[in-house]
């Protein structure tokens, strides 16, 4: 296992997470705890340590809270040290597909007012409806809010994400889903 690979969450810990998610709504004052558990699930899914199917559990936690607002718990995004990846040189290979992933903003992002958010699903980074990519990406696939980018973007490590790379070291990208082809084409039904 390389230094940046992360092991999957073991089954006994998955059982604890599921039990906690079931019991949390019955606990008094569980709003903050359920928000943090939802964030933890999102982070583990993004890191490849939990399967994407756990998005349903995160959605259930959110529904149990009775709120549509989701916020990342990052307090100081500029203090986050991201992985040592030269994204600009890799975009021609990977197609910047991480820019099609869902990104939850933090209170800091919202207060700064430098990144847009989805009005119907606050506080998610919006995506261009025609390309499904981040709305902050310009025509040359550069981030227009790079200095103010959210904590999720700063900390994301694509090296072991099978949605991005079959083999990062050999620079072999995963097959690109049709909906996010580099030319921006989206099929009529997608």
C-alpha cells in the first residue's frame, strides 16, 4: 500500500457508524453531532474509504435533522495542507473530473462571499447545468476562485480515487463518463 492509499473502513466500525446514525435522532440536542457525522460520512466517501452507497445514510441523517442546509465543518480552509499534486499539468489527462463532484461549503466560504452556492440546496458549490462541472471553472478548465476555493477542494487527493485514475503513478486515467467529457458534451438523456 502506498503512502497515500487509505484502507477501507472495517466492517465493525461501519456497524458502529450505522448504529450511531440510527440512534442519533432520538438524542436531545443532536443537531451538531448529526451534522458532524454527515460530514464524516461525506469525507470517508470522498477519500474512498466508504462506498458511495453511504450517501444514502448521509441523506437520511440530513432528513432526520429536518434541514436542507449542509455545511462543511472546516474552520480555516487556508490552514488546510492539500496533497502535493500538480493539478494544472494533469488536467489534460484526468479531464478535471473532480470538478464534477459535489462540494459542500463551510461557514467561512459563505461568510467570505467569494464562492457561489446553490440557492435551492444551500450551501453546495453550483455546477454548470450543461457540463455538470463546477460553475467556477472557466473555458480553459481553470478555477476562477482558486485562492478562495473551499476546504473540500483544497484537501481532495485524487491519487487513489478510482473515479479519476486507474493508475496515478503511470498517469492512466479512469474511463471518463460521457456526462463530463472534456469537450463539454452531455448526451440528451444525461
